[in-house]
């Protein structure tokens, strides 16, 4: 596999009314250490994810470098703090790398 990919994760379902993501998100690979992540941030403008418009500071976005990464399924943990004082909310996603 090759190239960089931008991944966006919608946190809207984890946030209470009026609450937004706050601070720099954390993105880590679980179980292996093959992937490289950069530009971890919350969305500063509304973005569309899977056909749904996600409000400002309701999504985490990051780049993953797939150069030299073998075909496999990788588990990524994405977390962030919120304006309401929740810490490290988030969850896991699976990234399937194919040639």
C-alpha cells in the first residue's frame, strides 16, 4: 500500500447538547506499531462524513501514512477531551489496508 489518507471520525453521538471536542485528539494504533499518524485535529469548519454534515468541533481528523504498510486490518483508537470536561471520549475503528 502507499500514499497518505485523511480519516475523519464523527463524535456527535458521544456529545451532549452544546458540548464540543476540545484540545488535541489522540490517535494511536492498538496491538501493532506499523501506522504513522499526523495532523490530529478537530474540524474547524463543518465537514461531510458519509453523507452527513458534522458541525464544527464534532469530528476528529488525521492523516495516516500507508507507505510500505502490508495488507491487513489495523485497529486505531481515537480519543479527545470535551468542553464539558469529559476526558478521552472516543472509541476504536478498523482500517483495512488493501493493495
